[in-house]
C-alpha cells in the first residue's frame, strides 16, 4: 500500500511493481507503528533476493527500494571506473543505511557521530555531529593537506 498524495490508496504486488521501469520505489509505513530499521528487516526478509532495500532516515518510517545490486556504492564505483578514479582517491560522507555501501567502498569515508548507530561499521572514520559542522571540518582538513 502507498499514499499516492491523493485521496485514494493503491495496492499492488511487489513483484508487479518492480517490473515497471523506475529508478527507485519509496515505501512508507504511514501508521508509524514500525521504525525504518524495523521495516528494513522485514522488507529484506521478503524481497532481498529481488531488490536492494535501504533507508535514509530512521525517524520517517520510509524505505528506499531499487533494483537488485543498485546502491550508492555500486553507482559510485561505476562512475569512478568510467572516470579512471580508484576507490582510494574517493572521499565520502554518510550517516544512514542508504550510505553504507558508499562508505564501505570509498578509500576514505566518514560518518557523523550523530548518524545511524551502525554507520561506524562501514565508514573508515567518524567525525563530529551535524550541528558541530562535522563534514565541513573534515573537508577543511583535507583541503589543507599538501598535494
């Protein structure tokens, strides 16, 4: 079920939905009974063999569903390969499950200390929280490094 932004709510089988051309399918738990992490576990139990499921906000009960194997990490790897850039030359920042593949792939990756509790498992480094300009501080340090 999903909210179409109108008065009606539609239902389709997930197998039918993912056959249609789309970059991403967003699924929301409108009653708020499940957190995004809980939804992620349940969705992966059902569709992890046919789709990549993640989320970008633990508080919104919103999942992101894309084609199997498609993630920020896989996309960044493909773009980097086309540009002749190795993973060791790539710097990433992320703080939620939709960032984990990218954090893991990049040669240098940071998560913020106030991000998702699992993010440090995927990032190489942890920086200050959002409100303390964690990303900006790292960028300033990186730009100050000699070439």
